[in-house]
């Protein structure tokens, strides 16, 4: 577990793989299956609460990105995270880790 607490190639692979799985699930779940999103939100209190929790969580994560991370990359991805949630968060984390790993490799003498 220690390998996942700091930027590492293993963490990049894990987050990147998770993002790919999310995209594949999204593509297959976007196939027409009957009720639309609006109909589901109107019919189900649970769906409305889940949607509200997702929005709040996206806002919290975006705020955390802006306040706790450094670099210019955090601002566009924070805005994207508000609208697209984990679909924007996971690529940001992968790119940020790759930038840290690149900086570490440049500082380390070969």
C-alpha cells in the first residue's frame, strides 16, 4: 500500500485503468434502455439524492484540488471535475503523477 501513497508508475497504471473501465461502462450504459435520466430523477427520490450527493462530492473534490495542489493544471481540471466528476478527476491525477515522476527522473543522476 505504501507504493500507492506517493506518485508511482503503479499508481498511474491503477488510476488510468480505472478511468478506462469507467469510460467503457459509460459507453455501454449509454445505450437506450427505456426511461431517460430526467424521468428517473422525477420518479425516484433515491436517484435525486444520489445525483445531489454526486454534485456535492464533485464540488468538494474540485475545491480540494484548487486549495491543496500546485501548478496551473489544477484550475482547468477543477472546473472539469465539477461538470464531469471522476471522468475529469482521474486523468488529472494521472497527469499530475506523470509530471512528478518526470521531475524526479530529471533530478536523479543516471
